[in-house]
C-alpha cells in the first residue's frame, strides 16, 4: 500500500516566508533558509516552496536560492513561482529541485504540461489549481487577476490529467489560513474526477484535519503551511496524528510515534 505523504509548504514573497490568509493578507514570519533548515531536521516526506509573487511581478524562479535549498534538503523538493518556459524547468531541475509546481502558465497554455512532461517526465510535473466557491459553485481562481477564470473545474482537471501532469496540488482559497480544516467536499470532487495523485492544501488548523483529506476526501498526500511554522516538533506531531488515524505513513526510526501525545488543542506534550 502506498504511504500517505506529509508535505510542508513554504509560501514566500521573494525571499521572505509568509503565512497566507485567504490569498489576501500575509504575515511575514522569517526567511527561506531558516524554514528549510527547520523542516529537513524533522520528519517530512517532501517540501514544496512557492514564490507567490514571482509570476505577478514577472520574475523568473530564483535559481540561486533553489541551489542552496537543494543542498540542504534531504527530501524531494518541489519549486513553484515564475515558471513560464521549459528552460525555467530545466534550470530548476539542474539546480537540484526534484519537481516543479506550475499554475498560471497552465491556464494560458495547457499544452505546456504535455511539453514539460515529455521533456522531463510526468513525475516532475505538479500542477497547482487554486479553487474558490462562488454562489455555491466551485471555480478555478486566477490569482494574477484575483478573479475566477472562465474555466469549468472538472473539465480543467480532466484536461490537466490528459495533458500529462504527474499530480494535482489542490488549494482551497476559501479555507486558506482559516484553520477550519480542508474543504472535504472539494477534495471529494477533485479526487473523483482524476486518476492521478491529489495533494490537499488549505485550512489545516489541527493535525487531525490531515487524515480527513485522505479518509474523507480521497487524496493521496496532505500539505499545509501555517500550522507548521511555530512549533518545533510540528511535523512529527502531524505524523503521530496521521498514524493514530489509521493512515500508512513513512516513519522515522528515531521517533517513538506511539508515545507522542497531543493535548486537546493538538499540541504535543
């Protein structure tokens, strides 16, 4: 049985790590290098690093930063933000990234997925889809224009899969920073629509929310950002909760997860 992946997401504005709230408000909390050093010392399966301002500001990916991060990172590293060309992907992979996470370029040019997956392998190509609910209907959100794109969600997801994406990174704008848990209805829709792995992100406020994405939402991997930023053992606590919820997860031989207890607020003690 495939094990559920736990993936911290490092959200950045340039070199600054931020907490995101509804894709509108951002709380600066540190720098990328500190975040990478933190996560590689604890029990995670992958790391996603996304520069949310790169495309809006017309910047290419920061190759120098990725080179540094890759040298420090001992788990697979996915990088997103500012990717517009195959040359960008090639440079990121050469710098040490294991995957790329593409978003806005897909809405403008779906064939880019096919070109990228043929050139580098679909295992390298993660497509991020931002979703918001408007009048009871889920729609694809365009963070560049800050409006919903003229795309049907299911059709867009099917097109992404047919074009050769390796996995889909589904982000609920409405739950971003809410701490209310994942939008399970959205995850059910997405996981039912495609056959490739789905990674959930958006809304985690307690570690038991992670298992919900798998057990209730049908996802193959879980990601979160804000909840991991202010607790030293947060990723280990997350896996302890996932294990207690019946998920198959990769475990570190140095950690006694069954002895890792959480209080009523989900904090380790």
